[in-house]
C-alpha cells in the first residue's frame, strides 16, 4: 500500500476523542470478531450490539458482507484484495473509536498479519481480538449461505478454509467456541471482556 504523501499534515481539531467520550459517557473500543464463514460472527455481533444499545451505549456494527456492498465493493477475493478489505475496515473502525463509539467488527480476516496490522492502528487496549471458533466440519454442516458447497464444487476457488487458508489467532483476547456455547453465553463473555463502564 502506498503511504501518505509527505506534504500532508493533520488538521488540528477542537473536539477531541476525550470530549466525545465524555459526551457519550463511555470510552470507544473495537471488538474484532474473526473466524471462518458460518462460525457465528455476524449473529454474535448483532446480539451484542442489541444488548449494548439497550443499555444506552453508542455502538456501530461493521460487517464484512455489508462493507463489500459499499465501501469495499471494488475488491475481489485475492489475498491482496482481502488484505485491503481488512485494512479499510480497520481504518473505519479507528474513526468510530475516535468518535467514542463501541465498534463490533465481524470479519473473517483470515491471516494473522492482516489482524496484526489492524491492531497496530489502535492504542493499547482499544482493540480486542475475539476468535469465534468452530471446526471446519461444523461450519460446513451449517453452511447458511451455501458457500461451502460452492467451494467444494470448485465454484469458489479462493474460499477461506477450503481453497484459501485461515490462520487462527495465537493469543486472542477471547475465544468463543460456538459449537459448544449458546449465543447468550457468547454475549455474556463478550460483555465480561469489556471494561465494566462499557458493559454495565
């Protein structure tokens, strides 16, 4: 990726992140949910956002499918395009965190280097990596969008877990084994991961 031109300078702004967080009454964070397609990322993200919203928290859900219909619709599924997809998503998440918002990001984000680059955009503690863990056999059996069937038939040659690799996190902040835990337990564990001032 090209770096920013050297003659660009950040514009000083009067309203700071701290001021926005004081207005909201809580800090910004990003919960980055990674895992295979069909592991339950979007379902968990939606349930968590609904819970936080009901508690008066300012939230925004960034979902991989949604961004590919808009901001990232020009990207394909090569490794380079997937890396760019994650980079753009992380930059958007960073803007929302700066706005004092709790961001729930649900992206396959298959490679560790992609997720490490996303984390590097944030201050320590602002980026929480959550591994939504389900074995390949389980997600293939679920196959809610029929994508694994297409991948096995050769119609999706670069599909993650079949024709392209998925690298599980080595030290995630939280692991959610969705083949063992119900949705409400996953949400409870995510709430427990957040500082009390955000989750209460």
